[in-house]
């Protein structure tokens, strides 16, 4: 508890949430080498984030909207703005960095997948589409079709 002294509530909760996700991937007793291996390696599971929600440093919740095994996409829930497309903010977690929630932007996608097997697919997708482009019929993020 001394480690949480002086931290804001939301920062403390964010840290606890990241620890919870990390512990989800640990098999058996906690081992420092296994923790380091999990943090530096990719997750070999469809479940990048088994809890399907996250909290931003601003205190806003992000709810899970879809995944494709490599990326989970979340929509920021904003209590004060109307639910119009122009006010929607999207974030993502990748299987390469399951503890990091990043804003869904072209730059962040390219950085997250740099040197990874999906790098070319992501580059080709971003040449043709915006990162948050949706299918007009199904309203599903096109990024999830990769």
C-alpha cells in the first residue's frame, strides 16, 4: 500500500487493472522471469484483455467494441458529449502490447506494429483508409477485417 501513497485514485486503479491483466497470463506461482517474458513477448491468445473494458488516465471508461485476434478496439465513453460520430474516440490494445491502451491513430498503429508480422497489412490498410473507418452497412471497424 505504501507504493500507492500520493497517487491519484485513477492512477492507482489503472495500475491495479494492468496488474490484474498481467496476472491473468501468469501460470502457477508468480515468477519474475515469467513476468518479464510476458511483458516483452506477444500474447498467443485471442484474449488480449480478458476484462473487455479499460479506464483512461482522464477517468473515462473505454468499452470493448471488437477484436480480430491481433488487436482489441475500445470506444471511449464520454458522459458529457452526445453520441455522434465526430465525438467518438477510439483506443486499441495489440497482442504485442496487451497492457498498453493507445489512442487509435495512424501513428500509434504504425509504431505498435513496427517490425511485427502485421506491419505490411497495417501499412496497406492505412494507405487506403483512416484508422477508425467503419463499414457503412455493418458499422464494424474495417481494421478488424485484417
